[in-house]
C-alpha cells in the first residue's frame, strides 16, 4: 500500500510540470506589399536569447515554455516588412553590409495572483534596441510594457472540481490533464502578447524620424 501511495504521489508531481514551446509559425504578416525602408538590418540572436524560456512556478505547478525559434521568426518576419533586407546573426554585430543592428529582449514576471479564482496577471516587457553597427551606439530604443491576464478555462475548472470531488482519487488523471490545459493556454496567451509587442515596435520603427534620416543618409543601390 505504501508503495502504491508513493507511486501515485510521484505520478502527481510529474503531472505538475509542463514543458512546451511557442509555435514557430504563429506570426503572420505580408512582407511584400509595404514600401520598405532602404536599410540593411541585422537581427541579433544572442546565446541567451536562443535559450530564452518562460519559467513559471506557482501553486505546485511549473511551466517551462521555450520562446525560440518563434520569437526570432516573428521579429524577422515583422522587420522584413519594414526594411529591404534583414539577416539573423548570432552576435556578429559588425558586418560590412549592415546599416543597423537590432537587439531584442523579452521578459515576464508574475505581479498578481488570486488563489481562489486561479486568475493571474503577468507583466511582460519587450525591448528593441537599434544600434549603429560600428560604434554600437543607440539610434533608437523601443520599450513596451503590458499586462498579460490569465483566467482559468472551463475545462481547467471542471478538472479541478473533479479532482476535489473524487477526494483526489482521480488526481493521477485529472492533475496532468489540468496542467496540460493551463500550459497550452499560457502558450496561446504568450503568442498573442508577443504579436502585440512586435506590432507596436514595428509601428514605431517604421515612422521614427531617426530611422528615416538614417535611410536618407545611407541610401545606396541594394545588392540583389
């Protein structure tokens, strides 16, 4: 009996962990129709950014969600709708064919939780620094902070009620299912959050006078 209880306990603990990732192709944008700024951009994907994840632990649950390569893919697609040429680099800032270097950062933190309703509020921050490729001085820095609201879905609430109603007998089944539902919902919310951040950043970049001025100064025939 003790061994059985130990097995059930370990199974429940394993079910309290979720590992997932943002879909690489979640961000869609038309890169052909816009009139593009005649600048060559290098999007820096640092080692820390390559490994960036959302790690969220709360109420006995842990969620480990990878943001890459989805975040970089979204940025590359969005920036390609603004600039004539966008390349992804692993940190080689100085490139002879580069007019600007773009360095992104994305972070999240839990700011409020309601243990009774299961509601959570997370604060997400997106920074985009556009730098001169030689001096690495800032040309433009965009920073946007917004709130991400998580509310338990009907499926999650049903599974939690079923867990309690069964006096936790069904926990080995209901807990992993509940964690799966929560993790999937966090992924979807994060995709929406990143899209809003990226769209806001690109809207600012596309109309910023410092970028327009730089494009006029460096205007030259682009290589095929």
